[in-house]
C-alpha cells in the first residue's frame, strides 16, 4: 500500500503550532532516572486492533514508550519515531505508541481511526496500543508504573526510554524530537 505523507503545509503549520499548542517549552528536556527495581513491562494491554499484547515480550529490547495524540502540534513526530524504529529495530530497539486524550484533549479519534491516521499519514509500523489514559488514577497500568519511576507525562509525545531489562532510564519531554542527538546517543549506549 502506498503511504501518503502529510502535505508540506500541514507539517509547517503543525511545527508552528507546536509551541503554542503544546506548551511547556521551558521545561527540562529530559530527566535521567537511575534504573532500579524490576521491569515496568508487566501484564498485557490491547493494541489498536483489539489484540492483547504481553508487555514482557518487549524485554530484551531497548524500548521507547511514547504517549501520542493525532491533533497535537507534536504529531509530526510520528514520522521521526517511525524512522527511528526502522533504522534500529534489527539491533533490538522498538517504539511503543500509546494514544491518549486525557493529557490535553488532542486525541478525539477511536482506535480504528487512529490506526488509519497513523498508517496513511506516517506509515507507522511500530506497535500502537489502544487509546487509554496515561495520567492520574485512571492511567493504564504501564503508565502508572512509568509515573512511579520517572513522573507522569506533562504533555503528548513524552518519551520514556527503557533498557533491555524493561527499566526506565530516561524521561524526555515532548520537545525532544526523535532525531535529537542526546536521545539517539542514549539509545546507542543501551543497544
């Protein structure tokens, strides 16, 4: 299937709106976390297809967990996340996407529409999970463990980097792009 990329105008508009729409530009771009305890990759969660996915199956890989939203100014990061996934998956790296509407109300789509949007606009092939909450008491169990280890997401497209044992080693804010040299250097260290 041929993949369509977002129009240049849409991409430019999204980049312009990123700071205004998603805020927090003054926050710390990343926070190192000393890996401790056991893996956060426990239990199972549904994918966009409805199929249950055992999270422990990702242990052994370096994992980047990202809360996503299709109407955020940072939505063009999907393209960079897919590129990062393509370039490093053979080395034991994966991206896990978690669509959420509870951070800023920027994911109005249902699971089927999210899957279509991600595939048609960005060619997303990395695992995308069913839409769920990622902050507060209603957060899915993985995000509850991520919050306990490194803090809750402050906006859409926060990134949690996990080592091969499934432990959180870094938490990056939304302004850290997938091609960020610091992020990529840290991934390389873990691979």
